[in-house]
C-alpha cells in the first residue's frame, strides 16, 4: 500500500510541475523580431575621405571591423564585417589613407553605420560584401586585392 501511495505522490508531483511550467510559458510572450534587410542595393552610395582610424571591435555596435572615415559630411563609421581585418587576405588600410567606399548607410542601435561593400584606396580595391550585402571571406574565390582571383580559376 505504501508503494502505491508513494507512486501516486510522485505522479501527482510530476503533474503539478508540468501544469505549472506550461502555465508559465503560456503567460510569457517572446518579443517579436521582424527580419528586415539592412542592406538595400538600390540605396548604394559612394563616400570619399581620409581614414581616421581602423578598429577590430567597437563596443555596442555591429560585430566586426570598423573604419572611421572623415568625409565632407563628417566622420562616418564604415562597418567592414567580421572577416576584412582577419586572416591572410585581410585588407591593408590605415589612418591617413584616402579611400572611396561604396555601400549603404543604415541605423543600428541608434548609431549611423555605413555598411561597406567595396573600398578603393587608389592602389588596391577590396570587395568586402557581395552585391546583396553579405560579408565575404576575403581570399575565398572572390576578387580581392587588385581584382585578381586568389583561389580557384581555370584548371
């Protein structure tokens, strides 16, 4: 008899916990996230200026490298994505360099950020993002420095 009552007690406790957990999840609402594209190719613009600094990380902003450029309209935060400053084929841009950037201006966490697609330093042209704004891994079968293919090609 004790085994039956003990088993019923365990089943009752389990049922109580399951009902409580499901009631809690029914009342908690997850925040709605709307997937909106941040990179609209139809809004691409070209900016030109001198690099003031290049940083691998900027706290509170998009993950990845940032290049700050002094333009005629002020300092622009150019987001380079997670791969441009890393690896064997990282870009070579430093403070004082004159650059032309093609990309899209957007707002992220109340900050204006320029999503850089290409950078032209005069000597080199770097392709940072594809035509739809997705960051590319430099040197991985896309055109990079001097618009030459680093890997792949005719066999």
